[in-house]
């Protein structure tokens, strides 16, 4: 049987849907198994099924059954695609709510197709729901999207346009009354077979685009993160510090750098083992990070060496260091009921307008060296003239 142009279009859409389903599945397999990639893959499989069912219209003996199946499937795939976006953005996505909405929409299809036949309502139902769902997706992408912003905004724009097209289709259908005129049929078909497939393809491309940019963001993040402590690594610390420094220069704010180095850490490794040593590093870093404000920058810049660039002056830095040392003493780490003694030496240097963070690091490093030389478990403040003077010694 030869295909007419609409059937040829639907066949093309079956193939395109399968390609997108495959691409999302590959994204799931290759990009660290993000759950939403799998959900989108299922959504595109449902789309392929729906376009395939469209092709079978003349083969199904009961038109109403075919109509209800196609339109319920359409709502299900829209819900699945939207759920994928919510999962990606870590927003609550209750399955029970989805089941309820799907059941309601399917029941409405049965009512307006079989029990109280109304062509305007039954035709408007699926695009009307898709309009609401895609507008919602556009909003959450715009509102809750993580970096990078461009990918989010493109995806939000595509869903907004797709939602508007769906709304237009629903609006035209609602004008049908009991029987649509030829003009109304033509307008509806134009939206349904020209606009919709275009946005459907655009939606698939944005899904792949989001998966790709999310992966790039994750890799960038991994490159600047210390895998043991989850703090920035040296490279991440330098980058974040350079940004904070530039900001402080513009706003004429005070900055202070603190470098901390655990004392006799080798002994902890030797005595308790490397795993306990690792645990001690995590213990120290979480205690350090818990005393910082959101705008402060912290990082593990060496094996047992940490750095913090604080927005504030020396007295702010002293407060942070005093709190940290107090916690290390009062809430020590223990292994099998044995206390693991943990102390650190600190070098503090106040920013004096240096253009590069490296210059500040050198001054704080010298102060730290003096703290070590002074017996450890000590805080030394780098003097403005680059000489460092002992500030406080621990008992
Ligand atoms: N468990 C563990 N140990 C590490 C890690 N990175 C570095 N180290 C160890 O940290 C120890 C650092 O030793 P040293 O440089 O001699 O310093 P220290 O023993 O702390 O002595 P001082 O700094 O002079 O007080 C070495 O034994 C390293 O193997 C890590 O990620 N995990």
C-alpha cells in the first residue's frame, strides 16, 4: 500500500524517535548512568510507539479504541519526558502523582470519545496537557537549572515554543464545536504536522545537548575537586581564589589567606594505617569547611596541606583557626576507641593588594614554615614586611 505524505512523515518520526531513544540510552550508558537519560530514552521509545500507532490507524477496526490508545500514549510520553527533566534537576517526582494524572487523562479520553462524544474536547485534551507540561518544563529549566546557563536557556526556550505550539493546537481544536470546518481541520493539521514535528526534533536535540553539557560540567568539576575530601584541589583552589581576588579588588574588600598543614601526619599513617590517615584528612577538611561562609574558598592544596581564602581581615581568620583548633581538641577522631591525635600548624597572610594569589601563598607558606619550626600546633601571622612573627602558640 503506498504511503501518503502524512504517513511518510509519521514513519520518519518513528525513525527519528528511535534515534533519539538510542542516543539517550547511549548517554545513559556512557555518561555515568544519569537516571534522566534513561527516562528520556523511554519517552522517545513511547514517541516511536505513538507515531507507529498513528500509521496503523486504518488497520485498527475500532476507531475509538485506536484514538484513546494514541492519545493516552501521547500524554504518557509527555509526562515521561517532563519527569526526566524534574529528575535531572533533582526536583521531587512522585510516581503516584504521575499515575493519577495519567489515569485522569485516559478516563477523560474515554468519556469524551465514547460516553459523551465531543470532538473538540477529545482532540484538545492531549495537546492541552502537553502545553501545560512543556510550559512547566520550560519554567523549571529556567528557574532551577544548574550551570551551564546557555544549555538550560536553549532547552527552556525550545520547551516554551513547543508548549505554545501545543496550546495553539488545543485552542484550534476547542473551536471545532460539534464538527470542524475544513478551514479548522487545515489549521489544526498545519500545527500538528508542521510545527509539532519541528519542535519534537528540537526537543530531542536539546535533550542530547543537555546530556553532553552536563557531562562536560561534571568533568570540569572533577578536574578541580579533590576526590578524598570533596574540597577543591590545588588547581580548583587557585582558580576560585583568583576569582575572589579579582572581586575583592573591584570592591575594595579585605581578604586573608590561611594555610594549614597537619602535624606529624606521617606518624598517623604509620601507626594507624593509610585508611585512618585518609579518614583524618576528611575529618580535618569537614571541620575546616563547616566553619566557613559561602563566599570563602577552601581547598586541599597538597597531601596534608589545606588553604582557605577568607573574605575578611586577620581577626576573622584567627576566629576560624581558633574554632577549628578547639574542635580538633574537644572532638578528636578515634579509631577502635583509641584517640587519633590531630593537630595542625597554620600560616596566615593578609592580602595587601597583590595582583596574584601566588604572591599571597608564598607569604602564608613562609609563616607556616615558621609555625612548623616553632614546634607545630601553632599559628603564625606573616608580617606585612614578609617577615613572620609568632602569633600564638598552643599548649
Ligand atoms: N593517608 C594519606 N596520607 C597521605 C596522603 N597524602 C599525603 N599523605 C602522607 O602525608 C605524609 C606527610 O609527611 P611529611 O611531609 O613528612 O609531614 P608530616 O609527617 O605531617 O610532618 P610535618 O608536616 O613536618 O609535621 C606522608 O607520609 C604522605 O604519605 C593521603 O591522601 N592520604
